[in-house]
C-alpha cells in the first residue's frame, strides 16, 4: 500500500526540513506542523477532507496494520521516509481518521546534547534499581532515555533490552549487546514482555512506558532482582510520580509497595520543554535522588514533604523545577516571562 503515499511523505519531509517535531493530519484542516512547540499550517497545501486524510494515512499501512487499526481504532507504529523516522499514532476523531506523527532525530543524542546534569550520569552508572524519566506528552522523555542508554552502551559491557511502542531510536551495539522489542510485533503487551525478560539474561531494561499495575509491579520486582530499569511515566513532578507508583495498587497492597519503592527507586528526572531564547527548546527539570531522607518519607507515607527535601539538597544534585528555571534564566536560555508560566507552587523570586 505504501507506493501510493506521495503527499504524506512530502508533508513528513517538509516537517523535518522546517525543524518541526510533529505533523498532524485532521479532517477539514490543512496539514499542521509543530515547530518549537507552536502549531503552523502548511500554507501551500489545501484543506484536507476526511477522505483525503484516510487515503493518505492508509497508503502507508500494511494490510496487517490496517486490520489492527480498524479493529482497535488506535494504532502506534514507526515509519521511515528516507533517513527520517517517525513515531506515528493513527486514531479516529468524530468518526474520521486522524494522524499524529512525531519526528525521531536520526542521531541518538548524547547526555551533553540534552544538557543532562552530572547527577544524571551518576544515576545512569548505577548497577541496579529504577530510574524514571517523567513529564507530559512531548516533553522529551524518549530523547532523554535514549541519551542515557547511549551512555550505558558506550561505557558498560552489558545486555540491554528495550520494550517500546513503537521502537523509536535505533541503537547499534557498541560495548553492549542491545535488543529492541516492539509491542505487538515482538511481544503481546508490556506486562507480558516484562514477565519473560528475565529469561533473556538482561543487565539493563528500558520500558517505554509503565502503563498499568502489572507493568509497574513487574518493573519494581526486576529492579529488586539486581537489574537497572529505566522507564517513563506521564507525571509532572517527583512527588506525583511516587504517588502514581503507589496509588495504582489496591489499598491493602500499598504499604508493601511503599517499602518496595523506597528500596528500588534510584531517582526521578521530571522535565518539560520550554521555548529557548533565539529559537528551539530547552528542558527544565526537577531531579529527585532517593537518599535515606526521601526513602523514609516514602515508607512513612509523607510524600508531600519530598519537595522540601529536594529544595534543600542541591549539594546532592537535586533540584526543583523553580530552581532549575532560575538557572536557565541566569544562563540566558529562557526569559523570565516564559519561566513564570511553568511555575505553579514556588516563586522564582
């Protein structure tokens, strides 16, 4: 079916050429690109009818993908145009087909490229435990995870297994052996993939997203058994991340899970992408390291107090979002006006 994909490939290429991160195809709209967080219609193109969108999107699907989409009404898949790769989501809106395409950089970023602080290097070099990268959709979680895995691939002699939906960055084995498994084509569910991963002799496991109780429970157990697990969650702060890990379980299990989280969690990197002065975007991060003070608060169900520990633990590499915003302002990366829109609870003064 892919031979008919003429226009959609042009739009995807145009998005990359314009420095865009996303392309949206929605009925009764022009093709729309997201560039530096701002939506821009492709002015040279006409408004697309529902039939236009359906024809273009179906033209890049295999028969199996089309059948899956028609049954499930949602489809995630990877797609490549020349050297450019995309994470695609096909869905319905108002009974019409719609597409969201996320551009995946062709080069795997380094830790320096994504401006990760020194404490992130220390986290990545830990032999076991759980490291979580969190934030809203489009906050660069996958890119940060890729940079951390890239460092492991270069520095360690280890077996890395990733579980993704779909596979985004393509890793080549360097000092590590890297296996990348994709939902539906290589495993039935994340939970099933995680359940069997121990038989594959991994040292490092990357979970694209912990989606449910079963995948969270299995991830914590993997960390307990001596593996380093990197994963993402859609949460906005370290304390909200801890709450999410625990609250997904029924009340009678939560005391046990608090103990497990206190034992296995190594750190949380919670980030958002902000418009950078001069163009582009830059990550602002809250970083929590699970030291004895944090672990005690988790065990004792005093999660709201985590923020005050982060505020007073800069010497350990921790930082709140407000503190990191102040740093970005001072270094000239963002304006004070932009920073103010991202601070909810703390003052920047």
